[in-house]
C-alpha cells in the first residue's frame, strides 16, 4: 500500500481538545459533535498572510489521550478524520505503548479510522530502554505504519509528559527510516533542534512547545504543533507565517504577547491548564471543556485566568 507524501514545512497544526458531556446515565463521555465543530472552527481561521493550519492533531496529550479507552480514542479520531478530510489536511494522532507488540496493535488500529500520521512516543516503561531497544521499537512501528499506509512522526517529549528522552544520535538514526516524514521535538532546549539540523539539513522538525516557536524557527524547525493556537489560532498561524518568512521581529511580538499563557504548554499539567483557559475563552458554562485529568486548585485556576487575560489583552493590542 502506498503511503502518504506529506510536506510538513512552514506550517503549524493544532493539538485539539476533546469536548466532554454528561450522558443520560450521568457518566461523562466524549461530545463528538462539539469536538468536530470547534476543530472545524480552528481550521477555518486564516493568518494575516492568508495561510491556515496545516494539519489536525487529535487524541494527543491535550485531547485526553491518557484517559481514553481504545474504543473512545478510535471513535474520536474517526470523527476528527471527517473534519480533516473536509479541510484537506492530514490527521495526526499520538501513540504510546509499553512494548513493541502493543505499539503494533495501536498503529494498526489508528490506520483504520482515517489517521494519516502516527506520532510515536517512546515506550512507556519504568526502566530506561537502551538505544538499541528504542530503535527496535521505532523500527517496528515504522514498518507497521508503512504496511498500513500511514506515515510516522517520532515524538520526543521528556519535558512535560515525562517520557524517556531520545538522544540526538538516536533521533537522527530513526529519522532515516523510510516512512518518517517529520520529528516532533517538545522541549524548551532548542539547541537539540539546531544540533540535528546541522547533522542533516533535510530534516523536517516540528517544535512542540509554544514558547519556543520563534527560537525553534531560528534553529531550523520547519513548523510546530500548538496547544495555545487552539485558543488564539489567528495569532498562532500569523506567527508561523512570520517565522517562515524570516520576519523575526514581527514573530517575536506575537510570541511575547502570548508568552504568559504559552508558558503553561511546557508544564506537566498542560492539559488541565490549557483546557481551562480554552473554557474561559469560550465561556463554557455547560462544562463541555471539563477534563478527565486532575482537578485544579483555586490558586491554579486564578493563575490561568490571569495569564489568559493578559495574553488576550496583548494580542488585541496587536490587532488579533
């Protein structure tokens, strides 16, 4: 089966939130209609230069991935695939497992519901695997994805998610697997990106932390995957436009305006923080943006609210 040919350069993609609702029985379940509608709303937005989001990331960290059953995850992604197809963008989904056998099953399942690219995290083991064990895990995931007709994006995210870090040498080696279209690097240490680009200038690297969009671009990143861009999509797309065009001063103004809330994107509670901010942004009185995650304290909620308000005011001053 032929795989997708995806060009990830010069684009930003939203890692969308999953809306929830209370069922008739009183349990909390996914609100597929609301999730589709808001994802569609984000993909409609254009930057000041006319570009749009270049993809759709579903069931990631911000999409409650860690709290969903396999059945919930697949139904969510199937619904989001309809939105992705409507806007002619690829659908990306995260995937993590404890061993090679489980990652094969997950990748095969994702391919059946319209996912175009699987974003593979390191194995979820307590003990740190050796580089050879890590490579074997990714090698099998890549072969499985290729056989299923989807592409792969290795995902290095030790900062917030707590997954094992992939060494630069290992990332460069994994990047050479035939069906790898990009690497997602979620870290505030952009020197990792620069080191890899110096070793292989043809890499497509996507930054995964909103605070470093500009610096990652300077280091050679092709684009990014954004959480804050779900809240302020026009500003996020425009910032990437400026980065792609080398208009660093303009890009930095937007980055500085959003920095109060982007800061939360690199924290262990990024799901809870950013989803609460998104709820404020949408005046979510019905609780659709509640989370299966941890309950925030009043102090944490007050902090998020203050950070959101500051970012909103600063962006409005810039015309967003």
